[in-house]
């Protein structure tokens, strides 16, 4: 194929009216049309934003949180690797590492800090009072002392709170409805996470009215589940509430299988548990909810102050019932519960 060479000897505007359109003029116009949009695009994407992600759990356990936030940011025009760089630090369940990791992200001068889990948020807040912090996962920001109020957070922290303490009572009530014979219920949770202690206190308040006693089973991760279920068997616990934390979600198959082996009815935090064989789940649609954190990041990068952005709470909750598991446990799910279910697995 022959090579075509051309010279542009001046802008197209130099052509006089009535002059013939010469090839070099035509090529000049085409180049101008191509260059202008590219220049505008380059100008629009000139700023690269650095967003830190601090998580108390592992990268694997936090993967779906990260994916949800990145998807939300993508919808708002932030492209990872182009105008967005995500700087990530994970404590792998070793919460004592969080202050060091938070300080490292502060030294790297990220524009915004995203935090996953309450301990990560507390560490980030202690590390900086100037870098904006957006909380992606936390059960009770007010109860944990992270924000002054949901409507007026104050300080440099805002984000999402998924009502962990209020869910405790609803989950306990649901468990009693589907398994009315239960008398002793355990909460499988992490004692070092303050919102989970608040979660348990709400269960304690509700327990007498439901005719049950409650017990706290401390489990920080996969290595603790065997001992926790052994304690349940020894103390004849016949019901289980699984706290809404990322470690439990990441190990949902282990928890569901152990509950089935122990023949203990259990209520879980999200639909992933019911789909893995859990009896019943009640909680937020986590990926859908976590995408909303992207809106906070966007507004802050555009100049908003965290103190002026009210903490968002979920408005929709999902109830999923697994009838196959109910049958294995010899339970009949009340019609009143089935009528409210968003999904019934049969």
C-alpha cells in the first residue's frame, strides 16, 4: 500500500471564499476535528485522585466491598488506573495492626480514606483529623463514638451505618418465630468489635420478652469456630444468631455446615448465607448498599465536608428463607414469615 504524505501549510481559515478545496486544507480540517475532542478529554481527566482503603479483614474478605465501591465510582466517572488510584491496606483480622496501616495511608497523603469495619474506622480517625474518612461498613457509628450524630456527623468522618443493633432484635424475633421451641440463643460475634457488643446488649434486652436466654460466643475468625460450636454443644445452646461482620461472611460455608451438623436453627446477616444452606437470613443487600459509599467520595472530592454529609442508613431489608434446610431441621416456617420473604429457596 503506497504511503500518503501531506503538509499542512496553515489553518483552514486562510482559504478565501470561492477558492477550491485543496487536499491539504481538507486534511487540516480533519486534524482539527480530531484534536479538539482529545484535548478536551485530556483536560477533563487531568486530575488523578488517590483514595485509601483500610480494612480490618483480609483482601479476600473485603473483595466484594471493594468491588461494590469501585463499581459505584465507575458510574460517577472515576476509572481505576486512569483518574483513580486505590491504595489498599488490610489487617487480615489482626486489628492491632490497624493504627500502623492507617498511619501509613496518612503519610501517603491520600485524598480520601475508605474504611471497612469499625476497628478500621477508629484507627483511621485516630490517625488523622484532616483527611476525610468515608465509612463503608459499620454497625453503629454513634454507639461506637465515631460520629456525634447521624444527621450531623461532625469532624472528618461520614458514610454508611447498617443498623446492626436494631437488626439484632429483629433477627432474634425471626428466629423465635421459625423455631418456637428454642430456649437458649448464642450470638457468634467478635468481642473486640464494639458494635457487636452493642448488638449483644440489644439481644439481652429483647430476650426475656421472647422467652429465651442469650450467650456471647467470641469468634474472631476461622480458627475460632470449632471451639465456639463445641461450647454451644456443651452448654446446650439450641439457637444461633450470626453477627454481621466480614469474617463471618467470608467463612459462611464453615458456619452453615457446622450449624447443620449441630442441628441448630440459625439466622444470618445476608442472603449469601441462606443460599449456602443457612436456614434464614435478614439484613441489607450489602453490595447494593456499599455502592452508595461512592457518592460520599464523589461529593468530598468535589469540595464537600464530611461534617456536612449525614450518615446514610439502609431503607431496604431482605428476608430469605431456605425451606430445604427447614425440612432437614424438622421445622415448619409460618406463613406469616413466608409472606414477607423476598426469596424462598425450595
